[in-house]
């Protein structure tokens, strides 16, 4: 395993950049150069990283610099990590700068790792910005937010990647950075985001479809933590940022053509929010917002799709949810899922359909993008903190029960696109216990 003592993080002023820099400094015990457009931004980033992880040991290891010092930092570092905006023009600009530095250096030196933290743009196309002899160590290294809590790291090789070098990086990320490493193919959005954002974007589509029932908070109430996720899907989109969500699903819609293709169409109301700068948590309003009165009293509001304005969130009461949560509280997991599958209210049917499709699409996507059936479980458990699909399948009663529910509940156009015999032969027992992901709360 190659020793990595110095790391350059470009785009360190962003949330992911500063947090990933802290991972390299703390777990990796590396000296980390924080590169931003201005040194002041890098200093601010260092302070935020420290307050985020509260590890005194990283303070002297994080060195704020600006782009004027990029060449010196790249030449000193064994690993260069790009964590810039998810925009092709920005990526091309940054990697061209790195490539220019490397061209001046020893042409035969291929020891440096050049890693991109892109959440789904092509690593191969980025590699092709470099001289041929420098392409062997260019790898996608996709961390998940927040990286101190989400341990997943998707490693993405290209056709140019040197296998021995890649395995060394994989060992470094696993043993030194303490990541759950999943190797994936260079495919749009890779694996975790392909599965997760399919679920989230279809939930947005359903929010638009059921806007007269309540829309955003209505769908979130149907797909809450009791279904096996730390936070409901549209709260997640608001946390990630609607601009980031849009970049991911637009990329998937344009560059994939699987059975879930239509579910990657971004609803028009989300496009409108993005255009108006209402991106979510980072801009303090998006799908949700919080109003704080002078008295300090907080009111949680949600964007009302029907009226195009914000209103107070509604505390929905669905009988199937109340029953499921009651059963989960006392450990009756089988009974909770019996409630879900036997209740024929529109809300229970939406919930059941979403969970079944989540399992099916995870299995489909894993075959397309991953190398192992358990990869879907790893990415969803450690990248999203969602109940892994193979584990959730067991919660539904096992393979035969799951397949029967799919035939009964899923739409014909989806069923006709799946080779069910092939899919069922690939199913294996999960390495995760579904019970720890099902939360007895709305």
C-alpha cells in the first residue's frame, strides 16, 4: 500500500471538500493543502472543518492556500482530490490545471493519485484530459455526506486505471480512512446515487401527482423513517440541495435507458425552485423552510405545489402508519409488514409499491453498475443510512413472498421489462439485519 503523507484538496471551501479534507487529516494523518479561489475561503474552510469534527489533532495538518500555490501543492502531494462543483465546465477547468502541472513534472512519474469526488460524472472523460502516461492513477473517489457519519466510499476505475495501483488505493481507503469501499463501474451517478435518487425523484413526481392531497409533506409522511430510512426522501432532497439533485437526475435521464428511465424526469415545480434559488437547507428554503419569530418560536413550513407558496406542515395521521409504528415499538416486525401489505388504503399502497420498486431497482442497478449483489446493500446502508434492499426483502417475508407482491402490486410496464427468473436467481441473504433500520417513528 502506497504511503500517503500529503494530500491536496481542491474545492476545499465547499461542504464536502472541507469534510473530506478533515477525513484525510484525521484518519489518514496526512498534511492536507486546502485549495480555494482565495486563501480567506480556505482559512474559513479549515475553521469549519475543525468545528465539525472537533479534533484538535487536525488543526496543524490543514494548510489553507489559494490557486496561486496549486502547482507547489500538487508537486508535493501523493494524492490530489478534486471536490469542486458538479458542473462539467468547472471540472474541466480544474483538471486541465492539474494536468498542466503534471505535464511540467517528470513524464514518467505515475505515482500520484488524481481523484475526483464527483457524484456521477464520467471519470473516463476526466482521465482523458490528462496525458496518456498520467491516466493510470485517475480514479473516482465518491464520499457521501456527511462523511464522518456515512462511511461509504465508491471507488471508480476507468479503462486506463492500473489495477495494482487501484488495489493499493482501495486498501488505503479501507484500512487507513476506515471507509466501506465499494468498487463500481464508471456509469452515470454510479450505484448509490442511482438507486437513492431514483427513489427520491419518483417521490417528487408523486408529490406533484398528489399535490391536492398535500404534495410534499404528504408523500414524506407515507415514506417516513418507519419504512427504513433515517429521514424521509424529500427531507433528504432538501438536505442534499435541489441543485445537486437536479444535476444527478438530469444526468441519469440523459445517459441511461433502464426500466426506471421515466422516473428520472425532474418535476417542473422543482425546476422552478432551482431557478429561483430555493435550493433547500443551504439557502434556508426549498421544499421546506423554517420561520423563526422574534420570540424564538419556530414554524416548519413546506412548499405547496398546488398554490406555489409555503404553508405550515401537516401532521398526517394514516391508520397503517400508526399500526406499523405500534408494532415496531414492541419488536413485531412481521406483523408490521403484514399491516403494510394487507391495508389497501391509497397511502399504504403507495408505500408498499415504493418499497417493492426500491428492492427491484436496486437489484437491476447493481447488475448494471456493481460487481456483487451485496454492493446495493453496502451503498444504501453506509451511504444513505437506508434499510438495504436485500435486508428489506427479508422483511417482506423472503423471496417467494416478495416476488408474489411484485406481480400483484407493480405496474405492468415495469413487470414486463424485468427478467424475473434471472432476478430471483441472483437474490442472496443480506449481510445486514433489517430491524436496525426500521424506526418506530413517523
